[in-house]
């Protein structure tokens, strides 16, 4: 009786394509554009907040007068490293639990961490609230955004990632101005509480996440199959519950290409983010005014966004006369960052720093985008989310060690430590 509709042509249903029920459906638009806009705001709030730590570094040294520059240098690096280290755990958590609930919880943690930082009076309190708790919150919010984009887009994923990654550069520019106007004028407590009000937006962004299966053309058939499974639940219980997969799946690490990606990304991350955290302090020591430092950080943010868009257009709209692979784009961005860091030891004054931040920002934004697209090209779609989580996790320790080492060598060799 169960196969009667297959053998009798008159009983067949023409509106149900059973071959597509088990396939994941990518809407490639619709509510996905709302998710894309949310992803842009998420990177603005998370990556923009973390990568604009340069100005907050100065205010931290002014607020914690007993803290040395070496001790305070751990704050920004620790926050970024913790958010990267939690990426594999967030991917594993979202595979078992709700992605929307994880994003909402991460937004709440992120806002509360910034609020607790505003009341901190000692270095260890700032390390716990800003370095650890805020890092966990930003990791939850940012990684859930990447997972939702993967549910909605496949063919347009390169274009969507270009838009979303550009939010980090815009966030650097906006948060640099916000730190100057809030923390610089209102003080540590009231200024960070104003920043908390902005970060509270991350709590509401997670509410806009909707499952892509809601737009599946065979959704009614899928719901019917789920109801049938509930009816035979007693039979399944008698047979035995299926074995759950492990919480952390390390199977992508067996792929040779993934191993090389982890090695390359961890090596590049050792000094990649050092100017983001330390350049403002270096300019302050050379006598630059506060307005010049803010403008310099703003230029860096816009250059990062421009780098994401520029490298993204090369991937999204390749030329027929000159095809550039994603691997070469990633390598070119890394070489550009290295050349800009080498040139930093020769520049002097405000205009020299402005020239550096534009070159460095464009290469940094291009590297952030091209590394993710290169990872997507090297691994299968089913392994991409887990692989990207491991790539970020591999960058955590080098990021954590690179910035403090640079600050410790700063008094010895100056700007050449970059």
C-alpha cells in the first residue's frame, strides 16, 4: 500500500518532487538579503569593534595608570584571539542547537561585557570583561552570521561575502570616531556605556535570522514526512535511538589542503593585526594630535572596506583576458601587507602614516576576504563551515602572541618592530 502511488500512474502526485526533499535548498535571495544586511551590521559591530582597539588602547592606559603598555597590549589581542578560538565551538553548537538562539545569546553577552568593562577599575577586571567575555560574545555573533549566509546563498556567496566583510572596515572607522567622541569626552565609564548602547543592537539582529527551509518549494511535503516520523516514534524507541555524531568533528583536518591552510593562516596572523592595535600608540608617542589619530584610524577602516570590495570584484566578475586565482589573490594580499609593514620603518610624520594606513588597509581587507574565498574553493561545501572555524582557531594563538611581542620590542627598535 505504501508504494501504490508509485506503481499506479493515476495516483501519482505531480506537485511533489521527492528527489529535492532531501537536498538543501538555497533561496539565493528573498529574506536572504535581510540576512546579508544583518551580516554587514554584525561585522560592523564585532570586527569593527575589535580592530578599532588602537584608540581604546590609549584611553585604557590613561584610565589604568598603574598598567604598563605591555600589560594593556594583551587586551585587544586577547579579545580577538578568544573570538577566533571559539569559532569551532560555535559551529559545533549551532549544528545541534538553534542558530538564532545562539546569536541572540551572543549579542546579550557582548553588550553586558562592554557594560562590565565600563565599571572596571583594575587591569585584571578589564582583562576578564573585555578580553575574555567580550571575545566570547563577538565570536558567537559573528560566526552565527556566517552560518546563516551559508544557508541562504551558494551561487552568490562570493558577492554576499564581499558585502559582509566590508562591514569590518566601516566598523573600524565608525568605532574610532565613537571612541573619540564617547570615551574621550565623556570619560571611561560613560563612554563605554554609550558604546554598550550601540552593541545592544547585536541582541536584536539575531531575531531576524530565519531558517532557509521555510522557503523550500516542497516544504509541505517535508512537514508531512516529519509528522509521519512522529507517529512511528514508538517503533523507533523499540529499535533503539541512533548514535549521535561527535560534538566536534575533526574529519576536515585529515584533508591535506586544510592542513596547509591552517599552517599558512597561523603563520600570516603572527604579525598581521599588529598595526591595527599598536599604530595609534606609536603615533601618539611621536606627537600626533588626537584628531590626527582618529582620522588615521578612519582612513584605515575605509581602506579595509575598499580592499574587501576591490578583491571581491576580482572574484565575482573575473576578466576573460586575465584570470586571477584566489590563491594568487591571497598571496598578493599577504605580500602587500609585508611590504607596507617594511615601509613603515621609513615613513615619518602624519602624511607618511596616512600613506601607510591606506596601503596596509587595502591589503588587510583583501586578505580577510580572499582567505575565506580560497578556503571555500579548496574544500567541499559540506566541510566549509567546520574548516573555516578551524582556520580561525589556528589564527588565535599567533594573534595573541604577535601584538604583545611587538609592544615589548617597541622601546628597543621603534617602528621597525612592525
